[in-house]
C-alpha cells in the first residue's frame, strides 16, 4: 500500500518542554490514524507537523511522498484539509463562503458549487444553511461546516484536532456517523487527535497511544486490547472498556 503521511524521528521542544521525542509514524493512503493520549502527550504537535503549523527541531515529515520542507507552507495548507477543535470558521462570513474559501484561493472553476457539494456531503444542504452565519448554527453544525471546508477542494489528506471534543454526546455521535460515512465515500487519509479511546476505535483503523512526547504503542484497537505494550496502554484500554461496553465485544 502507498504511504500517504510519514513522520520519521521527530523531536521538538517548546522552551524546556520536550513535546516530541523521536516520534516515527506512517499512515497508509485511505486509512485513518487516531492519536490518543493525555494533555501534553504531543498529539497536537505531531499533527501540526504535517501542515507546518509546527516546524520540528529535527526529523523528517512527508506528505504524499513530498518532504514538507520543500513545499511553501501556504500551498501545503491549501492542499491538506485541517479541522481545529474550535472549527475556526470566520464569523462574519456565511457558511457557504467559509466552505468555499480554499477552492476560491486555489482559483478553482466554481468555488460556490464546490462548497455546496461539500455541505451536502455533511448533511447541511446549501439551500438551507449556506446563507447562515456560524453564530446561527449549533456546535455540531459548526463542526460539520468545518469538516466540509476541509474537504471542499477535494483534499486527499485531512487533519483533525479534537474536532468532536466540545460537543454534547448526541451531537458527537451524529458527527461520528457523518465523518465515517464521508470518509467511506471519499476515501481520504486522516489523522485524528482525541482524548477518547472509544472514539478512536470507532473512527480509525490504527491508533497511536502517546505519552510524554513518545509513542507507547501503535496498532489496531484489537491489537492494543489483546496485547498492550505497556501498563499505561493497558490502563487506557480498561478505562475505555469501562466507559463503552461495546469495546469489549
């Protein structure tokens, strides 16, 4: 299979705090990798290394075979979809204009049409929602718009930084279903940062458990459950199973 995302021996510090310590990971094209761990484990730092929002002190990062250091950061970020935790929507722009942002910047033939297609994909028809402003949407709807924006230019790579963390349980479950369906339909490659191991098991084929800037274990949920590499991984598995009984099946 083709490797779509590759990080090799990444290390990075913020002052005296080492956020990444020799981290290596690869993501196969069309698959999803979830980064799981406590706050400060390095998840977001690793994620942002792929779109150069973080420039690691050492190591290599490749996106679809290209060393990201050889790509202009602005062009890279237009090529890679990004969904931050807050959604990052521009409050003074309509929903459809927000979603059309990258197609417009890329000078695609019909940015508004691209936005309408993406909004339909996430269950927010442009005819009903396109003229609204972010303040007129629920939290779950705003995150759907953020996902649509990350896909409107037909990006094949999408990075998601805890996009469901601030939602209530009902909205979160609904958005899980949207994300899983859209990824099946479009086949894009994704990295998802989350604190929730059950969310990772539901949405990603592979899970990397991070702690103190290192990867403790990487593999499918079934692998982590049947053969945890460290006591920390074992404790996370037990906590997740206790919170979500379906994981024990």
